[in-house]
C-alpha cells in the first residue's frame, strides 16, 4: 500500500514513516505542511494520506481542512487524521457525511504497530477507523435511556469494534470466534438498540456513532 | 466716596438739564425740527432723558458696567441738549440745530458696546465711528449751508447764525448724504451686527442680552424707517417718530429689567438650597445646577484626589475646558477640600457672584456626589484590571499547553516511536524486545498523563476547533446524562468561549457532585451580541452562590467578561445556572 505522511514535526514524520515501512507499507511522500500534503496527494495518488491535524501556520485545524480537501478532490485516496488529542465532537464532524476511507486516531496509536497497520489498511480499502478512546468514551457515557444495558458483555465488545470500523471478518479474527457468530451478535445488537441494520462497515460506524451520541 | 459725590453731581445735573429742556420745549415759539424720536412733548423729554441718566447711573455704580453706564448717561444729557433747538434765541437755536442728532450717535455706541461699554469688534468700531461722523461733521456741514427755510418744519425758527451761504441745493445734497446714505448704511449695519451677536450667543448669554438687545434693536429699526419714510410722508414720519420715543424709553427700562432678572437668578440660589437640602444626594444634581444657572450645557466634573483628574457622575473622565474658550470652569470647595469643577458657559463669568453662590449652595451635595463618582471610577478601574488579570491568566495557560504540546509531548512521542522501532529490530531477541516494550508502555502512560495535565491546563480543542466541539467532550465525560444543544455559528471571541466552556464544565461537575440529578441540559445560544449559556438539572436544588466556592468562582469568571450570572436553585426544584456573556 502506498502512503504519504504529513506532519510538521520532522522527528515524528520520520518516526511514523519508518515504522510504517517496517510494517510493510510503501511511503511515497513526506509533507511538513497541509499545502505540501495536498501537492503530494495530487502527484502520487497514494492509497492513504496520513495527516496530522495541527499544521502550520496557525497549528489549529489546517490538517482537518486538508483532509476534507483531499476527500473532495481525490475520492479514491483514504485519509487518516492523526492528533495528539482525540475529541468526540471532532470525530463526529469529520465522519459526518461519509465515513468511507476515513480514519481519526490518536497519534500514540502508532506504537501499537499491528493495530495501527490494520487501521491504515482499513482506510486504504475504503473502510473506517475511529480511535478506541472515543468509542470507549461513548460507551462509558451515562445515558438517559438504558438501551445499552439490554445487550450482553460480548455484544458490547462487538459494538465497540464495529464503532472503531472493524469488518465482521476482522471482529471474528480479533475475538477468535466465527464470522457466523459475529453476524448473529450484530443482528442482535441492531435489534436491541433499534439501530437500522447495515452491512457496510463504514455505514455501520456512522449508525453506531449516531446512536451513541444521541 | 468720589463715585458717590459724582453720583450726586449727576443727579443734580440731570435735574437742572431736565428742567431747562422742559422749559425750552414748553415755551418754544416754533415747531422745530422733529429729529427722530424727539416730539416736543415735555413728558417725553423728561421721560427719555431721565430714564437714560438714571439707569446709566445704576450701571455706572457697578465697575463691570461702568463704561456702559457712562455712555447711557451721556445719551440722556445729549438728549436734553438737543432741546436747545426749541429755543427762541438764535445762538442757542443754532447750537441746538448742530448737536440735535448727537444723542443718537451715543445711543448707537452704547447699544453696540453693551454690556461692557467697549466696542469688541472692528466692525462695530467702524459703524459707530461712521455714525458719529455723520451726526457731527456732516450735520454741521448741513447747518452751514441751509437757512431756516431749508430746515423741514421750521418756518418760524430764529435765524441760523452759523449760515455761511444759503445754498439749498448743496444743503439738500448734504442732507441726502447724512440721512439716506451714511445714516441708513450705519444703522443697517448696526442692526446686522446685533442680529449676528444674538445668533452667536449661548443660552445663558442670550438671557443676559435679551432685554437690551431687543429694545435697542427695535429703536434702530424705527430710526431706519423714520429716515426712509419722513421725506415722503411727514405725517407718517411723525407717528413713527412718536413710536420711536416710546421705544427709546423702553431701552433703559430693559436694562433695569436685566438687572432685576439677575437679582432673581440669585434668588433661584435659594430655591437650589431648598431643593438640595431635602436629600443628602439629590438624584439630578447636574439638572438642579443647570436650572439655577440657566445653562443647559452645564456639566459637573468631580475631582479624583488619587490621580488629580476629573470624572463625571458615572466615573468617566472629563477634561476641563481651557481658559478663554466658549465654556469655563469654576472650582468648588467644601470644607477646605477641592470637590469638583462646574463646567459652564463662559458668559456666566460676567456674574461671578451668582456662580459662587450656586457653587457654595451645592457644596455639600457635590461633596457627597464626588464620593460616589470616585467610587464608580475606582470600580471601573477594578473591573478593567480584573478582566485583564483573567485574560492574562487565560493567555498564560494557553501558552503553557501549547509549549507542552509542541515540546514535551512531541518529543516523548517520538521517543516512544523510536523505542517501537528498536523493538522491531530486536525481533530476534525476545527478552530484550520485551524489556524495551515495558519501558515504552511506561512512556506511553506518562504521555497519557501528560495529555490529561495539558488538557486540564487548557483544552486545546477549544482554541483549535471552538466551543461546540469542545463542549461535546465535556458532556460525554459527565457523570450525569446530559442533553447538549449549541446554536452559535462560527467562532466567538476567545474570552467568551473560555468563559462558556468553564461555566459548563464546572456546572456539570457541581451537578454530578451535589445535585443527585437524573439528568441535565446544557443550552448555548447566541442572541445578537449575547451568548446565553444555561445549565439545568433536575436535582435537589439548594445551590447558593454565597456558600459554594465553585459557584462564586463561576460568577467571578462571568463578571470578568462583563456578563450576567444567575443561579436559580430552590430546594427540591433542581438547579439552573444562567449566564449572559457579551460577545465583543
């Protein structure tokens, strides 16, 4: 898979790209600014652009805007937004229209190379990746209705992985159960929570996110 | 003393001159010249002469209007002197003929120099000079060449002793120069000057000038009409002339009325004392002083001892007007201490007694009001410095967070990445790789803690992405279920966002800790220039700003950005915390 890495810190840019190379990816471009990232994407048409959310000049939301622009101009390029803090509100806004080929992860996740590589591959394949911290925050959130109490602990696990963007196969692999079992859990979850069922893993992310935020 | 002796002499002179004038006019054997306003009725003769001399005497005794008084008296004596033309004696008659119109010249001089007796403008000096020339030199020239037959209405007059040559054509030409030309020009200009002066005058000045300028202006107008009408219709001229006589008597009366008005102004000081005496701090002190001095522009500038400056009653700074301008200031002291300056129309300085009396009457009230104004000014200072302190604290926290993010957090993260890389390279040495992995996870926990610390110092998401995004995490972390609605497009000023953010997070923390609530609502709405923030729960209520230091802190934060903060928390009825924060 061909990647470009955009981060204004040289140390992090190099570190991220070397780890990704170690994980078997091909890093075809490095960028220190949002503009450069856009240029690299246009030239290289990578599978995934990994973009730091804080970039010059104001170090606020330049990365976010670059991510949106890449998605509009190059719908075939997946975008993985990295940040030193992850925010629920930001995730919701970022994924709002279309979660396909989009990821939003805490930058620290990259040290867990296996998970991180899986997330990059998901995004590169048109799926989604939502940081576990956001998902666990959403699941821990106190709610007025008790719908979440109606599902089992196992279903909760499946729900969390669904929200992070895992496919049924990936969930099955992770939980060491059969895909058939995962499908049963998923149907049960949608039933009990009253979420409209969908098989597309990235649409599922949105549906679950919408339910958990409400 | 000498002024008193002089006054006695003036009175004696006026009596003698008046007597002679009446005697001359009453015994006159000829109709004589009707110089404007000089019908030969003894009553008019005495009335006009004595009223000018009398009111002139009154004015003369006050040093500030002494010159004007002298001019008024001169008008009166010149008026009596004009009666010489009624004499049957050729010499007296001839002298009277020459000096008959002189009093009008002096009158014009007095009118244009009211109230100081000095002609302040070059234009006025030119007009008065020209008119003096007209009624003296040109009048004499006319007398030199006109025989009595040439004098209108003077068929039975005695001989003109000053006649050089009887030249009716020349006499008529001179008369035309004297009256319709120079006379009309000078009187017309004088009228224009009076009108200009009136229009330029401020309200208090108009009040002082009104009686004399109005009656004097009417006199000048009548003189003009008489000069223009008499040659065509002697009968009309006679009527207008009689009207002029009435008008002239009005001028000294008007002057005396003005004096009386001033005395009445002093009595309004009495009203002021009564008005101010009723309360220690009258609500409208400025209005009371303004009424007493008849100066709508009046301002009170309270003195601030700590920085020797002046402020108005709301504590806003005032700069005193420089000397010599359209407004002036009078210092007010009370109990030996400076209290305030009254800023008023400069014309009021002409009656310093009145200003002094008003300021003295208002001294105590002004001293009380000054304390209030000083308090307000200090409160303003305090409010501004509190806002500055809060903003400086906010900026400092933001800087700290950013330093952590750009510095320690990035570096530690890159070290973690480096360690991870080492682990990959140590794939063939599981024991060593395991060691490194343990250090790395320690490092990652430190990073997590550091992230929490940085977020606690300042939520970067607030600066980077605004209030709506930042509040979503606050609400998600709340231990009580929260319904959040934010209706405020775009970014707001930093201080406003920070205040609203801390208000919501602190209020939700309180709810979780104390309210025993089942749910809470957070509403953030922008209404024009206000951001309305409301946090409501269905808990046990009973929250009190006075007791909870958290609430106290919130109230302070909102106050620091000039906002309004209210807590409604009846026992058992839930708690509602509301803030209105101005978005400027």
